[in-house]
């Protein structure tokens, strides 16, 4: 496959020719060799580092799209207790966190787990795609096709 040099953010205007499944960390890239689910390798060679959101696509030089999907990751589901207080303690330790209406999701970490249990949290190990909050200094990407 030819290299990918640009990114298209959702919604996509054409069907993808392939799909790569990447963890949260792997979705932050500038230059990396990737392999589609069908086993086709290609080079992502972007002008600057980007955080690829699930549903975005890498645009190959021939115009085909390779969709980006989030891989399941080992996480801790945090419920119960004072979730605002729990989220504050997670953020105070600069740990990535997904904030949902009824739960928090963080990467598995035995030190954080012990702290959260001590604060009254109920924890459960789960395997799910991880898309944590971007933070105050993160910015949204629009489609820069002009």
C-alpha cells in the first residue's frame, strides 16, 4: 500500500479500503509502519504528530482511506463513591481518564487502584477501547481539506 500523508476526521465521505486497530497510545503518531486487519502494511508519514480519534482515517497517496479503530485495552472501571472527588485524585496524578455519566475508566494501575479503593471506589477490571478526556489544552481537529 502507498504511504498515508494526511488524516481525514469523521464523518468520512467514502468507504474505507481497510482498517487499523490501535490502542490509545498507538493512535498518537507522526511516522509509523502500520498493518491493516487484512495484513497489508503501509507507512503513516504525517507532517506533524496527531491524536487519531476512532472513526478517523489515514488518507493513502492514491486517495484510498484506512479507517482507524480503537483496540480493546485492559482498564479499570471506577464506580461508587464521590466520582468528582475520585476524578480529581486521578487527574492530580496526571493519569488518563475517560469520564462518563456513571463511571470513570482508567488504565489498570495497582497503585491508583489501592488509592481509589481507599477513597470508597468500587473497581472492576474491563477490556474496552480507551478514549480518555483530551484535557484543557487539547484541541479538536476539523477536516482541513479546504
